[in-house]
């Protein structure tokens, strides 16, 4: 993975982790591959999803331009 790509993903991860109001948690599946992530978030208030916690798998494709 290119250095600029790794820096950008690292920056985005840090931004999500700093935003404590959003209620989103993100972590790497494997510390050596930051393009594979897991995340968890609360269901939005005033919806059928309120009160639930939802997990997502995130894979940032190698060919994807994120800059």
C-alpha cells in the first residue's frame, strides 16, 4: 500500500475516533492491513433502528483513489 494511501486512511481513522459525539467505533481487522476495517454504530434516534447496535465490514479497494 502506498505511503500516501496509508496516511490518508490513518487520518480518516483518527478523525472518526476523535468524534465522540457520532457514536461510531472503528478498528482494524489486522494491524498490518489498514484497508480492512470493522465498525460499529448506534441506530439513529426516532427510527425503527433506535436502540440497536450495528456492525459493518469495510474494505477499501486497492485501486480506489482516495486522495
